[in-house]
């Protein structure tokens, strides 16, 4: 499959939708400014795939983030995707994990937080405990308990390429036995997918191999890319939130305010004159 593309598809005669995504340059760009251990890169790549796949299920403009945190070597790890199919991610860790399982990475009593932030409107957030030892299973549990929406997710990785397949049962007024049978049949077919197929074949070929007995309508490619939403304006908002007293105390000590974005390492530097202008005029951003 072509990398850095998301492909949506619909089962015309069933109450089911799906998405495929394969990431290459998108994840490489996300990792380029960080020296993550292999275990962290693997999980962060899975989070990037998952957030992009879930972004394609939203009907609003905005972003969706998936964050996992715990008491293990990795204290927090998250990826965020937008309706434009851009994503970014970051991990905070105290030591390299001694394994690839979620327990080895995040420790015990870890939680998963999913946040939907519309461009306009209120933010929505849901939290569940991580009771399974793989990310796909935890996300499926989230939708089963928080959204009551049947969702299946398969995640794959080889070398520096990550991929994922998501199926979701659409809401229906009547949850009949036939609908459940359709869902179980399609999920059983999807479960035969291999990493070699998803990461090595074109999306149309993959979908034909899996679902050639179903009526599948494939939609246009949606390119994916790494993109960070940091900006000078947002950085100034963060500075202002610290309060005038603390900010000018820093200025008195070092002469300027320097901030690096932790996602992309973009450097922002502000001299005293710019900070004085920020606090003197509340309309200045």
C-alpha cells in the first residue's frame, strides 16, 4: 500500500464502515527530533495510526487525541490527529522500557484518555483503565464501554512503517440478529489480515482479498502528514497564562523568554519589549 495515505470504505449493504492507513514519512517526521527507544517508537506509531483512523470517523472539524499514562517507565504517551489527516505525537519517559507490552511500558493501573476537540464547540473527553496488554484491545474496550459502539482495530508494524485497519458498526435504530451476524462475519474476515498484506499491497487489493464477497465502496485517498499546531500566538498565550509577576521575574533573571515546542522542537524567543507589549495590551497576541 502507498504510505502516508488513509483510505475510507463503506459496506453498501451493511451497517459498517472502515478505514485503512499506512504511515512512513508521517511517523519518521514525528520521530525525527526525538531519540526514542524502539519500544516507545512502536507504541507511538500505533497511537498515530489509531488517532488518524479515528479522526476519519468524526463528523466535525477539529482533532482527536489518544493519551495513555501510568506509573511505568513511560509516564505519558500521546498522539493527536486532525480532520485534515495531520498528526503529531510525544512520549515522556524515565527509562527505556524492558519489553513491548503495555504493562512493561506503562506499568500497572494505566489509563487511556481520548479527547475530541472541535474547532467550534465544547471539548469531549472519555477515560478508561487499560485492562488489556495491547493498544488495539484497549481502544476497542473504550468504544464498548464509553461509546457503546462496536469497534475493531488491527495494528501492524514492520521496520519503519506502521499500519492499521479499523471497522466500526454504525448506529442503527434496530440492532437485529442479522446486523450482529453481519458484523461478526466482516470482523472474522478482517482478522485474517497480515502485516505483509496491509503494509505491502495497495488498499484496493487488500480490501478485495478480505471482502471480495461483500459490496465495498472505496473512497478517495486522504494523504497524511506530520504537522504541529504550535505557533508564536499560542506560545504567547502560554507565557501570559503564567502571570505577569512570574514572567517578569524570569526576564529580570535571564533577559528574555525562550520556549521550545516539545512536539516539533520549534524554538520561540521573546525579548522584554515583546513581553511588555503582551501584558500592556490584552488584545495583542
